[in-house]
């Protein structure tokens, strides 16, 4: 390997923790709007955008959630690199409001959607930067991490996100359904039908098979990728920085993917690595350029890790959560159409990523005071997902929850939202469906439960269960 390539790989190993992205917010300029009377009020703006006001009738107050939805005007969300339907919460209140008051609140809190490009918007990434890393060890280290899409701000982030979005189109995700079903059924067939570990025997091994196959990893290395990830993310209590074992795992991961990139350059295949090698993005001079081997290695490492961790942790958590709330499991057994809603409630109630970190580039004014420039800021996704002002009975696990009440942050939000969110949802839904068949009644061995010890990833290392026949 050339000396320059080796040096870059060594730098890359400091940036190979792969937590899911955290919320990134976008504010807009204000305008006057008119509301329409009715239980679900709707505001149509001059540019064709629609604001939806949805009340939650939880006594003693009515909670209004204000959403905006972008339809066919793709340029309106071009700053995210996405051309898909976007719907997210802009404001929530806890008063019983008349339509005139709602209009005033919309005006005061920024409900103008006429700006259609990032240049026209006040972007929160200009204050809360991802370029210093997304966990405490990275941010406090003082040195920027090796470049990776999750450690970038626009415009650089936008170019790379747009490139990767092409690999996660709805058609591309649907094309993975047969593979997901095949892998889910494969590992359930191999599990002991009476006693097995939901994580070690099932939710750990199957997701990495799906994502690494998409990337282009040969069969014999796919499970090794998972073990490298687990080692790199592991932390002992009180430990913040990556351990020596974690650094070694990161190095082995980077060297492996770097070598695989060389193989694909010589012999392209129908996989994500080969498409990244052939892709072009705008360079700093505005001219199109190809990705270099280190950039592609970073992409492959990120995708392989994030694509495995999210579903692994979510399904392990599902087994524990449903055992604690058996009436919710019985709802699924009675009505399988509730499975997608159950996935959303699991992501809200106890999602795999509990927090992320950003770094203030300038002074930030928030409701609790002022955050100085040059400070790490914790974004507590898990706390937001239990916000009683956003969710009725926020600490209650309820798969029949009104999903329109507010948007959870289980898969992030904004420009750094989870790239593979649709894939994770599909994998989780299929896994739950098959588990309902495999263990319609089960008991968790509570003494055998063991949590993972990771920097900002939450979940279970072991979930032993007994299937009740």
C-alpha cells in the first residue's frame, strides 16, 4: 500500500465509530398565513405548500402539532439532497388555540416556506456543526476527524449525501426485500426452537448480511465486519476514548475495505462499491471529480456499521419491551397490520441511539439561555422522544399511538437523518413478522439479560428467551 494511503487509513481509524445521525434543524423566514377552521386545520401558502395542524385531545389541554409538507417541488428540499416527500414538526404548543392565535404562532415561529434553497434559509448547521465529530471523544479531542459524510457540513455534505441517496431509492430498497426475508428465515431456522438468544442468534447476524451484500462484501467476511464493529464501539464504564482493541478493529476494517476497493477498481461488480468508484461529485473548483480510495473506504465502513447496528439493537430491544408489555405483543398477534406502527413506537420509546454531539460555531440562543461559541452540545434524542409536550403519555409504550402527533427522532432528522431509514424499517418489520410466527408466546430470561457498553448506542448484548409452545 502506498505510504500516503496508509497514512490516510491510520487517520481514518479515528473516525470509524458509526452512530446513527442526530437531528439537524432548519429554520425559515416568517410570513402571514391564513388558517382554515376544522378539527384538523390546514394552511395553504401562496407557493402551494401546505401546513397541517393536528390536535391531540388529551385532557386538560389540546396539543397542536404544526407540520409542513412539500409536494412536487423538489427544489424546496434540495438542501437535504432529497427529492422525497418531507413532513416534519415545526412547532408545538400546549394551549387550546383559536385559528387566529395559531396564525400568529406560525408567523412568530417561522412558518414561511417560500425559500427553496439552502442559501435562502437560516440553517442550523451554520451554528451546530458536525465537522468536529458526533460523540464526546471526537468533539473534545480538538482535531477534526477524518472526513466522512456524518462529519461534514454543507455544501460538501450535500454533494456526498445526494450521491448516496441514489443507492437508497424506494426501488433499490424494495429490491432488498427478498434478501431480507431469506436472511431472517435463515437465522431463525438455525435457532433452537425452544431456547435462543434473540440478539446473538438472530438480530445480530442477519442485518449485517443485508447491508454488506449491498456494499459488495463477499459472504465469508460479512460476519467479521459485525465483530469489528462491536469491538470498535465497545466502551468500559467511564471510558470515553476508543480502546486499543477498538483502534485495532478500526484499522482492520479500514484495511479490509481499502483492499476491496482495489479489487473493485480492477474488476467492477453490480454493487455499491463499484458504483461509488464510477461516481462523480462536484469538487472545490466546481469541476466534477471521482471519489478517491480513502473516501470510498470511509463510505463502506460507515454503511456497513450503521446498516448493521440499528436493526440489531432495535430487534433486541423489541423482544425485551414486548415481554414487559405482553398486551402489546398480543395486539400484533391479533392484527399484523400494526407491525409498521410497532416499529415506529419502538424507535420512539427506546431507539438505538440515545444522543449525538454537535459543536457550536457561533453563539446560540435557546429557550434555556445562551450557548457560547466553541462548545460541544449534546443532542439528547432519547429525551426528545419522551417529551410530554410532544407525545401524549410519553413514557407509555403504545403501538396504537397516533403517529401524526409528533415526529420521533429514532432515525435522526434533517440533513443527517439516517440514510438507510427505509431499509431499517423494512428489516425491522419483516423481523417482527417472522418472530411472531417463531415465538408467538415467549418468556425472557431476565437474569441472562446483558446490555451493550457502547459510546452512544443503546441496546442489548444478550436477550435469552424461552419459547412457550
